[in-house]
């Protein structure tokens, strides 16, 4: 099965896929001649759990973190939103110092994995996804010349990526589902993309949304649930993954109040009709423009 995928750092190489037990030759340490070179050309995509850890580390809420430390990008042709760590004009990560990474204990998943890349695929007819690994070899990185061999599995342990992968597993499933649904489901509507962004990256805004009256009128959840997500970022993040699966793919795991969507539709009928008419007018105008010069 062929898949397109992104590697965390820029490279033109075609990777050879590796298994967890494959040994690599690599060691990174403070005394190495290239120390910090990778962080000065950083291209780091962030996962939900990366943002949760970094915002707590910096004592910020998620919206403030996104504003100060993240840059948006589109993850695919359907404009599914992603965020990367912001860099300075030369491409250096804002967290790099002469002493190394200033957020080391909470550094993102891609930084932990480097120079190992990882790629999740869901083989056809398999209920679970499979992760393959590959090695990124870049000119500036001298860690590959260090005399140490380590398996990918041990390297993942050493770098603490297991917790990060566990935390992000359901989010990855959402993305794999979106990918495997392909063009048959069409482009996701703007509202779905906004929900994806909020649930994935802007946790504190998502919390306000979950605690709002309109959310409580839609979903049938116990008071203890609201208490938990008020206090616990991880519980809230995981609930966000469930909500995305429900809203985007119809996997019903969160009970809804009876007839709530009919009531909503009734209340907003006029708005929907106006929107429909505006869309028809826009389409007509696009058709008129297309044929104007041709006839
Ligand atoms: S977060 Fe830390 S490890 Fe990652 S690129 Fe920035 S300085 Fe380097
Ligand atoms: S060995 Fe590689 S990962 Fe370590 S500091 Fe040098 S460039 Fe970065």
C-alpha cells in the first residue's frame, strides 16, 4: 500500500521503512559539534498533546500559546488545519538557547523522535493502524557518526515518545479515518474544520464550548463529566477526540438529547435558507463568469 506522508524535518530522501527491533547508529549529546543545529532549522508539526504540555510548561492558555508560538498550515488538499512551532526569520525554533532546548522535558513529539521519522498506516481490512519507522539523515546532523547502536523501540523509550504516542493515538485515528474516507465524502464543511481545530489545538476554548449552555442542551452528560473536564486537560482532550469522531464520522458514543437537531434546525431554518440561496447565487455567478468569454 502506498501512502503519502510528511517527515518532521525537511529532506528529499526516500525512506527505507524500519521495524521497532531495527538497530540504528545514533547518539545526540551536548558535547557534539552540531549541537543545536537541528533546532536552528526546525519544521515541527504539533500534536494536541504537544500543545497541552507546552502551554502548561509556559503557564499560558491554549489560545495565547497558539498566538505566540504556533503557525498554521494546511495538512492536506481539503485544508485540514495543522499547526507548527513558530520559528524566527532564519528558521530557528524560538525555544533554542546556547544551553539547548529551553522546554526540553516538554519538547514536542517530532523533536523527541528525530532523527527517526514515523508513519502510521491502517492496512486495508485491519482494525488497527500499523506504525513504521524510517531514519532521516541530514548533512548537518553528526549524531549518526557516534559509536552507539540502539533499537528503534529503545530509542522511543529513551526519548519518552511512548506517552506522547498513547495520548495522541485517537487523534491519529481521526486523521487516518479522514484520509481513508478519501474524496468520496467530499470536502469537509468549514464548521467541521473549525471543530477539528478547536478540539485538536485550542483546548481552553474547547473547554468553554463544552461548558456552554448550548452544548449542555445538545448532549446528555452527567454533572460529574462536566466537573472532570473543568479540572482535567487530558480528560478534556480525549473527550475532544470522541466528539470529533461523532461529529465528523457519525460514531455515536456521546448521548444526545432527543430531537435536539430537529429543534436546532427549526430554530435556524431562516438562516439555513438564506445561506442556501446565497450559495445558489454564488454558483450561478461562477457559471456566468465561466461561460461569459467562451460564447
Ligand atoms: S522545541 Fe526544543 S528540541 Fe524542539 S526544535 Fe525547539 S529547541 Fe529544538
Ligand atoms: S546530533 Fe543531530 S539531533 Fe543532535 S544536536 Fe546534532 S543535529 Fe541535532
